[in-house]
C-alpha cells in the first residue's frame, strides 16, 4: 500500500513539474518576440531657417518610436560634424511627430552642424545632418545726404550696406534728375533716377533705380566714406561666400514678403538681405520686380555697357553680366 502511494505521488509530481515547465516555456516564447521588436526611433532633421548672428530655427520629425516610447527629443548642434546629445542641445518634449527647435547662443559668422535626436529605452537615434553659417557681425549704420539711415554688415573683409540706396541728391546737395517718361529715359545720355513704376511705395521698399551715368557722376552719389563697388569688389564678396554658383542663396532675403514664392534655398546667411527691386530697361519700361535683384558695379566695360550683378528667386547663383548704361538698377554701397 505504501509503495502504491509512493508511486502515485511520484507520478503526480512529475506531471506537475512538466506542466509548470511547459507553461514557463510558453510564457517565454510569448514575451521574447515583443521584447526583441524594440528598436531606435526613426527621425529626420528639418532644414535650417531664421538664421541670425546668434540663433537659428530647426526641428525634426519622428515617424516611428521603434515600439518604445520616445522620452526625449530635440536637436543637437556643434561646430564639429555629427553632433550628439553630449553637445549643445534643445529639449522639445516627448512622443512622435514633428517639432520645432530654437538654436541659441551661437557665434556670428560661424558654421554649425545640426542633427535632430529622439531617445527611447533602446537608445538615442539621430536624423540627417544639416549645416548653416550664422550671419556676420553688424557694423553699425550710415546716413546719406537726404537723412536716410542704412544698416550695415561686415562680410569677410568688407563692410556693405544691408539696404538698397534711396538717396535723391548728390553729396554736394545737387538733386539727381528724376525721369518718369519712358521716351525721355530712353533718350538720356546724362544722369537720372526713377522709382519702379514711378511709385513711391516701391522706392520705400526696394530703393531707387539709377542709370549708370548717375553712378559715375563726379558730384558723387555716395555718403562720405562709401563708394559703389567695382566688379572686382563684387567678386571678393561672392568668392567669400563660396563662389558665384552658391552665393545667391546666401545674399537673398529669406521668405516671400518681397520675393516671388517659393524663393527656395534663400538663407541670407551673409546678412546682405538682397531684395528684388527689378530694373528699368534702357527703353524706359520696367520689369522683374519681386523676381530679380540687380545692382550696378562701378566698372564700365566700354562706351555702351557696364558690369552688374543679379540674383533671382528661382536659382542659387549670382550672375555677373553687363547692361546698357541707360538701364536703371539698384545700388549697394561698400565702405572705403
């Protein structure tokens, strides 16, 4: 009888242990796949905008949390490539989706690298790298004969006006001739200015259009200590900004308040704040306001043409070209 009880107990114990072992195995099989599906989050870095001397705007978009909740997100930046959260960073909440970050405390005229980041229980994922250069240090103001005050900017070794010239008098006080009629403009062989479409509002926003005779008039159109840049001085500027093929994006004002949409690629990283004032053809008609910014150089090429530079809303370059001396273009001045 005792032996029977012993064998019965042994059988029950064995069955119980087998059942427990099988249950544990199933539990492990059920839990393990869920654990191993956790990965780093998937994130991209937004393009850089609102670049100034000391700040910029960026952000990112988290399209997947990797099956583990995102507990921290933002952007990190450095003057070295591939920044991490051990470098300067912003904190922009938790979870998936898009977010915007402010990048602050930057140094003027410095190149930075930026990556968005997202942290979950697996680790920290980084988005694609973006790069930008902060604008140069502001260099003060200059006032023309008429009392117009212009902000200026240091770009490399040069100091430029950040605005198109608006003056209506020469340095000695003589008025520059205002010509509104198209035929009269076409027949000119002496100095003159006009406003685009002869509208005062355009002069306020985009400055004055001058023919080349006004540029070279001996009474001098520029405030003391300033001059119209030569073609070579424009080349110094564009070379400093990486060459003609890319400098246009760095010279154009950002956005579409003045430029035709979409003004893609404009960063104004130089601080030049180029505006699309258009021009007056030698025939007297007007064109390309909002589309093109065109500036005379002081370099006359022959008895008919002089050199100028222009940028556009739809391309990244600065174009070096020449035009008839009768044409009306904007002016940007450079410090002596």
